[in-house]
C-alpha cells in the first residue's frame, strides 16, 4: 500500500473522530432549558428555596447544560394552577403540593399528607419501600405528569385563631383557611373551610375574610405575619403530621429527557427531602420563642376536639373510599402501613419522647 495514502486515510479518520467526539458529546448532553413555577412566594425562603436548590444542583450535576429556572407563585401561573400548567404543557415542570388539587381527586392528598397520617419518616418509608411511589405515578399519569416527592416540613402547627377554641362549639361557622383534604374534616366539625394561596393568607385574615388560618409552622408563619392579627396559636396540626412537597413534570418532557438528566433531578429532589426537615428543625424553635415573646398565646387542641376529629377523619376516609376508586386503592395501601408504623413508633420513638422530653423541660 502507498504509505502516503495510508497516512492520508489515517489522518482523515483521526480528523473525523475528532469532529465526531464533540458532536456525540453534544448529543448526549444537550442544552435544555425548563421553567418551573412554584406555588409559593419568594419570601418563603425554605419552601421556595427548595426550588432554587433543585435548580442549582441540576445545573451542577449536568455541567450547566440542563437549566431549570424557578418562578414564584403568580409570575407565570397562580399558586393553585401549577399542576394544570404542567398537564397542558404550558411549562415543563412545577413545584407544588399534591393536596392543593384534591378538588380534582381526593386521592392526591395522600402524596402530601392526610389528617392523622404518616410522619416524615413513616411517609418516606412508604414512598421508598411501600407502594407510595408506584401509586403516585399511576395517579399523576392521569394528569399527564410524573411526580417526585420534594421536601417535607415535618409536623406542622395547628394555626392562628382570633379567639380561643375551647370546645367543638367554637368551631361552628368558623371561617378557616386550611389546605387540602383536611378542610373536609373541619367542615364535618362545623367550620367553614377555605383554601387560600400562601401569599394571600395575610390580607384575607387582616380583612376578616377568614377568622383563622393555618400554614406551616413558626418560621414561615412569622414571615407571613399571621401573629400580628391572630394571637392564639394551636398545636399540633393533626391534619399534617408531615407535609411532602411535590415536583411534577410534564409526562412527555420527562420521558424524552436524557436518563442522566432525570437522575440529576432525582438526586436533587432526594437532597431537598433530607435538607428541608433539618432546616425547619433548626429554624422553628427560635422562631417560636420570638412569637411567644411577641404575645402569641400557645395552646394545645382540647382532647374532645381531637377525639371528634379522629372519628370524623376515619368516617370520611371510609365514605370517600366507597365513592372513589382511586382513593380506595391508595387508602387500602396507606391504612395498613400506617397501623404498622404507629405500632413500631409506639415501642421506640414514642416511649423515648414521652419520658425524655418532659425531663429535659424540667431541667430548663
């Protein structure tokens, strides 16, 4: 063979390989830009901050080739229309709790929280080692969306009230801002529940449109200024022993996304799932002290209200399951998981809490 021809062919091959390598890399790592509307305003730095965390981490994990831009509630779509925008393909993804959409299907509440439901750790176990993720994907597929758990507040507070709640009679006719399926429980107790977007709670309470409001806990409630209008602060939020956030993606966008980009999102969501409860556990104690020092009156729910709420909650579950196949399917998984978890936590966690917490309080 002519040596010059051989070298020429070899050189051409090397040149083609050099040209093909970056082209292949670009194909494998395309530049993608998504928009992510949130249901929360920017000033709620833990909740909206979780969307910002996801945006940063996905960019880092993909060498800035996959960029997701978060938008506060109202900038692209209103707080309660994030899932609708994702379903329609108006946006690629969104940050929103599933319980905001129980009007579409009450079964969606399970993927945030339901009254007297699972705690943060118990819910994490259900999602990862029970049926939680499988059931969530089945239900969200009906709304053209893929769902990932996205952060958790831990057990929430029971809300701010203009007047003290001593008996069930005090709930009659009470206009109460409360989210999701829990509103149905309070309706059975005689209250008038209403769902108001986080950014609109303060003006509604200030104008007297509502008599009481629950949101998350001391840190966020202080940011919203709810303590400036209503001074009775109740605990616990028995309807939210945890509260799982949601990251939803348009189904076509998810299925056509390169696998390593999907993995980057999953990693970022897992990080937020771990970080958010830790942040709230660090921020809520000093916030509660500030609120009490500023005049907030901390109250525990009367036992007769808790007992009535427990009865009405379980009656509501059975009634809803008899009328809604999706709800029944999830409840049939959730209920035995809850029973098992409650038994286990009574043995170790609750036994420890009941002894150690009061002892530490006595020491000051």
